[in-house]
């Protein structure tokens, strides 16, 4: 990452180091819980014509991958949760058992773990596309005309993309069929 030095103040002045993320995908402007129209083309006052996509784990504490797609750029945030057991809680339960031919209610205790969940957000360094046998890479900024044309003409259906992280690791994830279809509108060439 590049570091920039900014100087503020009147008379005294002080320095502040700011890290910029040049050459990396920017974070999505929305979260997975946002009340937006997923996989629908909308006209956003900040991003223009855009489509939002969400891929997530069905468990409460899995992952959420949120993207926004516009000619101005692709923005993406991958959110996941880690859990730690921080203790145990005693809970009382009951069950019916047969004892000497009669059904009786028996009470018993169990130890249930108490979890602490920690949320992590990250953005990929790059997004790779494999469309019709060609490979494309997106890192930042406005969408290149060739990639825009490719996305506008991508085969309809779920599309697997590859996220490349700063440390070189990768993760393949799917973009939904509705979003891929919406790309036809978002990335169409102006005539």
C-alpha cells in the first residue's frame, strides 16, 4: 500500500499518515442487511445505473459477499464471522421417560457454550473473470470498455468469479443469474 503524508493545522501543524488502497477493489457501499433491490437495475444518486448482488452462507454466522456493479466501478466487501467459546451456561431441560411402566417427567441439566462472535470485513485486491474462454482482471476504477462489453454479453446464468486477496490467496464465489442478466443494462454501450 502507498502511504501519503498529509499536513493539517494553522501555525503549529501536525502530520497524519494515511494509507491509500490504490490498485485495489473498493468496498461495497452497502452491507448484506441493506434494504435494496438485489439483482435489479436501479438508478443510484451516487453511482448512477447500478446493480447490487449478494451471496451468503445460510447460517447466521457464515459469510456475506456484497457487490455493486456500475460503469464507474465494481465495489465488493466480503464479511465473515469467527466465534470463540467464552464460557458455559447451565440450562435445565425436561424429558419424559418410562419408569416402572409409568411416564414421568425427568429434569436434567446441560452445559451450553456461550459464544462471542467477531465480524471481519475485507475487499479483494482483484476480481478475475473467465468468460467465453477469455480471462479478465478488474482491480479498480471505471470499467474498461472491453470488460464492460464482455459483462454486457456474458452468458445468462450464475457466474463464478475469483477473488484475489492481498496475500495472494483466492476464493471462488458465484454472482447470481439475475445480476448477470442485469449487466446487459448496466454495461450496455451507448448508441
